[in-house]
C-alpha cells in the first residue's frame, strides 16, 4: 500500500479558532435508493452505523455514514480499511442496484474548533449555524467551494474537493484571523 498524504500535509492555523486539515481519511461514496433492503446491512457491515436520516450523520468512533442526498451516502472510515469496506458493501448489496466508489484521494477534510467556530463558517456559508444541530449534515458552499459540513461536540468538520484544498484552507484561516470575530 502506498503512503497516503493529506493534500496540504496536515496544515494548521491558530487564530480565534483552530483550523486543522485532518487525514488522510477513508471515504466511500455509496449510491443506492433508500428503499433498497440491503442498504442498511451494507452500511452496518462497512462502518458499523445505521442508515442516517436526511441531513444527518451517524458516527461510531472514527467511522460514520452521512446522508448526502436521497440516494447518496458518504461513508467515513480509516484510510487503510476502504478495500475491506468495499468488499463488505459488495457482499451485503449482492445484486441490488448500487454504486460504491472510494473517494478518499479526491477529498480534503478540515476541522474548525473553538468557542467561536460557528463564526468562521458563518462568514463563508449561507447556513444558520445557531440552528445547526449536532450531527446535522449540510451540503452547501463555503465561498465558491462546494462543501459538506457537520457539527459535533468539539466543532465542525468540513469536506471539500482535494483540488481546492489550499483555497479552502485560505478561506478558513482568513475567517479565523485574530480580531475578525463577529460582534
């Protein structure tokens, strides 16, 4: 197996909030209609969670499954375990119509943490972060970048395409610059 590398070498910025690139992180895009009976079995076999409700993410330690659209789920797991997860999905889904693809190397993942983490993202995205519940997943834009983000107890996770990782890091860092807090 090759040695995986995070797009920005695990870049970090400490402002009024902490911005960290995390990864490499294993990610699988699983496409299947929600009413396919084997879907729940496949997700459980791959990452150990249940099928998430709309706009939610189910986490179990370092594994998770996020609802991306009515027929798309993002599976999150350790980078080196995507092959085994793909095999588990194929076995569980059998002949049921689905598409699974490892997208780990096509994505960049960031953490935004701190007491005012919501302010960093509020400057960039048309989301009411005061109403965003823990484990609620949103697909939106951060400035001009398509992104998925969710909140947990410690902050926010932001996923974007790897090709715009440096731009995203710049956006997040600039938004977290000391003295730029929202009133």
